[in-house]
C-alpha cells in the first residue's frame, strides 16, 4: 500500500487513539487501528513510533499503542480546530466535511481563531429565535449618525 501523506495519517491515528480513550480503551492494538485507518498494522506501528518519538504516544508490548498526556492535549487541540472549521462551513451554508478536514489541517491557529471570533460576533447579532438584529444607522436631529 502507498501512503502519500504520513502527517495526515499521524493526525488520524491520534484521533483514533483519542476516540478509543473516550470509549474506555486505554490501549489499542496496531491491528485494530490498522483496520479503522485502512492501512497495515506495520504502518500503524511506524506511525506510532514517530508519535512516541515526539512524546505524543506510548508504545506497549505486542503492538499496543496509547496516547500520552501530550498526545491527548494535541488530540483535543485538533478536535477544536476541526470543530471551528466545520462550524465555519455550516455558517457559510456549505455541508462540506471534507473541506473542513482540509481547512483544519492547513489554516493557521490565528486564522481559525479569527474565524471563531467572527462567527461568535455574528451569533450575537441574532436574537433568541435566530432572527437577525438589524442595525439601522440614521441621522439624529443634528445630522450625526446614530445606531438604532
């Protein structure tokens, strides 16, 4: 099998390990991870070794893999980025999960933070029932603009 983007596969592995942790499995086998990722167990072990080298995963005996504390924090950061990108696509009126996955991988933290701030500002410009609050600028008696 040819795997062109090992960095993307590392991110997918981190997220799979995180999901396993949420499900109560503190260790996952390379074989079960390989089946979920659609790769070989040997490739998962190589990915896990790279994550372990960076302090993001722990490798156990018999091909067992788990997240380290740093790996858990990185997985949470990745999920937050994904959530922002998916929310942005929905905000634009686009159901584009694949686009959101690409966005969270390529946009900088600063851009994603700006997107999140902008979307929150837009949400605050809507009433309780989702109606848009209209800000009308009209002149006062002296001709100065005032917001109503």
